[in-house]
C-alpha cells in the first residue's frame, strides 16, 4: 500500500504567483485550514514542493 500525505493549507495564496494559486487549487485546497489526503506520488510531491511555504504536510496511514 502506498503512503498517504495529509496536506493542510496554512497561508493564503493571494500574494503568490498565479501558478502557485493554481497548484493549491489542483491539490484541492481552496482556503486556509482546508485539508486533503493525497497518495504519496512524485507528481504530488512536486506540487507540494511548489507551495511548500503555504502548506503543512504530514504522513498518515
């Protein structure tokens, strides 16, 4: 079974670039405090890396 990542938005995307805002939306995050659980895959890791300053990531089982 693949590991899963719990991604929580902690800061607003308003001050960021449009690609950062689009990345948040692609992850399923719309507002501060939103949390999504995603499979731990390279493409998800890359999206998280692009907005690492706006989100908090935890591994869940």
